[in-house]
C-alpha cells in the first residue's frame, strides 16, 4: 500500500477512537445528571408520600408520629439505591485506552535498529487503534446497558412514589 493509503487508514482509526472518547464523556455526563435527578426526585416525592402515611406510636406515654414504610416504600428506596449504585459504577474510573505510550513507540519504531518507515508506523498505529477500539467498545456496551437499566429503575421508583403519594 502507499503512504497515502496508510495515512487514511490511520486517520480513520484515530477518528473512531476520538468518537468513542466523546461517547464516553457524554455518557458519564448523563449518568451524573441522572444521579442528581434521582436524588432530587426521591427527596421530594418520598417526603411527600411518606408524610401521607404516618403511624402514631406511644413511646413512654407520649405519642410519636413516624412514617409507615410499607413494601412499596421499601421497594422505592431499594430502587433508588440501585440507581445510585449503577450510576456510580458508570462514573468511577475504568481502564480506557485512547492513545499510545510514547516510550513503547520509541522502543518499537526507533530502537534498537533503523527507524520504521512511515508506512509501517501508520500500519502499526492503525492496528493498535483497532485493538483499543474493540476493547473500549466492550466496556462502553456494558456502561450503556448500566445506564439504560438505571433509567428504567428510576422510572419504576418514581411510579412507586407516585402510587404511594396517590394512596391513603
């Protein structure tokens, strides 16, 4: 192949890694927003729903009012914890590869013998960009599935709080 062809392949492989990085960045931003929305919605709806379901208990002869946590309320709390756990898994640092180690490149292409040709360099970088793209892609698929699951869990949690809010 010609140097121009090798360069086009390299640039395309670099573009795909850049797009993956942008997708990851966007997914993490949405996960942070989902966590904030879940916290706010849970704080507001749970307070309203639980204030409607109060139980009076006598403690040392004095009446004590506290919320009744029935199975729906506990399920909603559990779903909130599940949403928090899933979004934190998305937000914690994972091992990603979007670039190449310069020391390794020097060792492979400059030392110990004559430097690699530009064609060989482009081909090698393109190959490893493809490997990194596939490894990153598997992790991104997991993270997207976690995000979708967290969104569904939040929706289910909100439904439970709204059912509690509407019942007496």
